[in-house]
């Protein structure tokens, strides 16, 4: 064991490209916890609040223009009081997180006991595990994390999804259940919305086909001056706006009816699963090309916002709040304008009528790499016991959405009681406030679990989630004819590393072509060059890796 300990420690230092004699807080390299042996602690000594105050260190991200000191947030103030554990935070602004966390994870001097909002990919987890920067957690979970164990017992699939092929759990997950299967809130990300106020004023119905949709956008354009006058709109009318290749703000949902109806909803991987359990690249299907050519037709008629390819979120929202959009895309239209004047735009019929649910959505919201415990943690049992408090049924909703009893003018929750007279978090009305902005100001995210059975017992379902669930069930689920989505699988390090090499070139090139073709169109030569280049980037191998794990999943 000692020989293996020294070996892993050396690997860590060499992999980080440094010969560092000392770690943070004066700890030597030899004090790194390799995770080879579990640190056994009497659970009785970890009952909160602790008899004596303890201090742990953690890294966390926070949104720009919100509180930068985590310990000033009400949630962490209450946790410190309840546990007698103080966290010495290294806080990094969210828009700088990607670069800084990579540097911090490669420098033992900058490692903290845990990384609260890691959001690591599978490749990150296995790489950091390989050179010993993080430790395996399965034994600590079983011994010191009863709240998380309870979640795993109720839903064994989450433990399976969190476990790598080597049998280790390298990170603590984020889990959010809202609906299930084809009615889960995650099945449609880039939801499409149409301005019902404009439709009613112009005497138009909600379009159901791509041709009707085109005519509706043309009507918005042709009657722009009337719309401006009627609704007191400052600035030009924009028939349709979006942010191309930007997750929930992308317009991919519009082209789901072309070809066989696969669309291109997975902008990070561009894959879908056929009803015969074959993994395909959505961007190489004829329906994708036809959809791009149709979007180009709309662009040529000035029906798509010319800034859709370059605008930032703040610009997109500012124009939306000015009432200038006829059609827009978002997780929630309330983030862009308001929910009163807008209705979901259901699937459009072209060659067929279909919506492909988001990959991984059938097991609800899940992030495998949300939080890790690092090799510098001198008391990993205490770290895990403290992190387990995040999985308490009354704590998880607060971490995810916000809290009660804030000093400012707005609370996400008020503390109420359920039908049994037990404590329950009741959502406060959002009013005109943006759900995203309000929650960013109060929530802390990190590892957590919110289960469907919690609603009405520990927490009410948030209004914006409930109306979104209703939108999905009423407007989108009826057109989800696809039987399968790609499941959330934990691949081997070899395959994860290989995909980490293949994916950036493939996804980047597809997204570049998406933008270019919407603006300029796609010729036969363009299409053939596109297919040839994807082959050169290793598309066949790329799909075969996904296929291997899909086959294994359904065996």
C-alpha cells in the first residue's frame, strides 16, 4: 500500500507538470489522500452541529452581478449555524470558471477540500481521478451520507449512472426530477414561443406547418408599423429571434418535421437514437439539410434576427423585454419577455410531425460531475457528511432555487407547512421578476436531489416549472413519437478520452455549418464537402463509441 501511495502521489505531481514540495496550508505532498484506503471515522462524532467548530475549504462559482462572498448568502449562513462547520471559500465568477478551475485542478497549491460547483465532464472526472487529484466516494457515501443513500435506494439508476466502469463514484450528482419520461421538464430545452398578442391583433391562428409559419412571420414583418403603433413598441419589429447554437435559445425545434423527423436538438453531440436502437448523427440526415435550406429561405426574407448569430444573452433579453419579438426561443419565455402575451409554438409539420426529446431527459435532470472531494482533504469523512446536508429534502430545493427570510425585497420561498402540519417550503409568486435572475441572486446550486415525491410534502412545485410542465404535456408531448433517447451512460476512460478528442472538431464544424447555411444556403458541393470532412474528423468511430454503450445499456 505504501508503494502504491507513493506512486500515485508522484503521478499527481508529474501530471500537473510541477515538482511542488508543499501544498496549501503547509501540507506536504506525502499528506495527499490517495483514496486507496477509506478514512474510518465514528459517525457519532459527525453529528451536526459539531461540538467544536471546524473549517473546511471549498471552491464555488457565482453568477456575475450577484453576491461574490458565498458566506454572505443566507443559505450558507444557516448551514454554518446548523453544522458548526465554516467553509473557507475560493469563489470564482461563473464566466471565468472554465479557465480558472482547470488551472486550479492542475496546481496542488490551489486545491481546496472539495469543489462544490465543479460541473465536470466525464473526461474531467476520469482524468482527475487518474492522476489522483480527486478521491473515490462510494464508501464515504455508504458510511457518512444517509441523505444521498436514501436517494440511491429509491432510484438505483442514479447510483448506476454515477458509477464508473472501474466501480468508483468520483463525484456527487445534481438531480432534479420534474415530470417523467416524455413529460419530463427536460425533454424540450429550446422551447419555441409565439406572440399571441400579435396573432390576435392580426387575426391569425397559431401555425401548424412550416408554410403557415413562414406566412405568419411575413405578416409580422408586413404589419410592423401597425404592431409598433398598437403596442407602443420602440425599435424595429423582429419577426423571429434566437441565439444560434446556444442551447435553449437555439431554433433547432423548428426543423424537427423535415425528413424522418430527428431534428438537431443535441447541439453538443448532434446524435439521436432511432426506433431500431441505432445511434445516428442528426446533422448528416437529409432532413437536417432540408431544414437548413428552409431556415435560409426565412433569413433571406429578413424574418430571422440578423444578430441571432452573434448576440449575447443580455442583448437578446433586452430586445425581448422591449416587446420586439414575434417568435423567440428559451427555456422559459418569462426570461425573455413575459408569459402573459406568449404561448408555446408546437411542432411544425413539414415531411412529418415529430419532436425528438432531449438526450438523457427520460431520467430527468442529472449532472454526474457536480461536486468532487479532492486529494488535499484531510478529513474526507467530515467533508462528505457536510455535503450530505445538501441532499436533505428541505435543503436541496433551497440550494437549487433560493430560500426564505432574505434581507432584500424578494424571497423565493416562505416557510409553510404541508397537509400533515410538517415544515414545507412554499414558493412565493415571481411577479414580473425574471426567474433566472432572482434565483441566481439566492441559490447556491452544488450537489442536491429533488425528487417528484417531494412536491407537496417538502416543497411546492415552482409556478414557472408547473406551467412549463403543462406546456410540454399539452403542446409537445403529443408529438414525441421517438421511442428512445440516448441514455446518460458513464463510459470508460479510454472511450471518454477518445470522444474528448473527436467531439470538439465534429461539433464545432457542424455548428459552424449550421450558422453559415442559415445565412448563405447550402449547395450540393457544400453538402458533399460537409459529409467528407465529418468522415475525416472520425464520425464513424465517434458514432461507434456511442453505439457500444447504447447496446450495453439495453442488454
